[in-house]
C-alpha cells in the first residue's frame, strides 16, 4: 500500500499546477512531483523510489487507485491555478551548485569599450 501526502503547491506551469508530494512505501518516504491540468496528469518519482518499489509507478497494478488517492488530496486545477504564482525553480535547487563564476575566466583589461553612435 502506498501513502501520499502533499508537501507543497510549487506553482503554476503553463496551463497546469506543479505539486511536490511525498509517497510512503515500506516505512520510507520518497519525494515526487505531480503536474496536472484539467485534462492530464504526470507523476514523476525519484529513482530511489523506483529502486525500492521495484518498478515505475505507472506499472503498479493499483495505479488507478493510487491516482485516485492523490487527486482526493489535490485542489482542482480550475480552482487553484489563478491563486498560484509561476513556479520558482530556484527555491527548489541548490543555487551555489549550479552557479558558475565567469569573471575569473575573463581578463577585464582585454574588454574593449563599445563605441557610442
């Protein structure tokens, strides 16, 4: 049996809502995301969940019941999308890890001034 908890409504993305969820399996919790619109849903799970679970969530024999349990906890897209800001992925990423300092690679004395017209 899988348990699901909503962690955060991350925001709106295109015409849908991106939500961070937690999936409980064998006394462990794994993060996943749910992207849903009025017509579609996509669930993305962590690799560690699939390793522990032994398959992707979509291949789960009770996948329909799992989706039903997720949607019972979610606010319908049409009701919440206007209340959400766009997703700010910087909140969920380690910015230092992805930041590259370019100024050390450029000799500032070699930069020429652009002539004014």
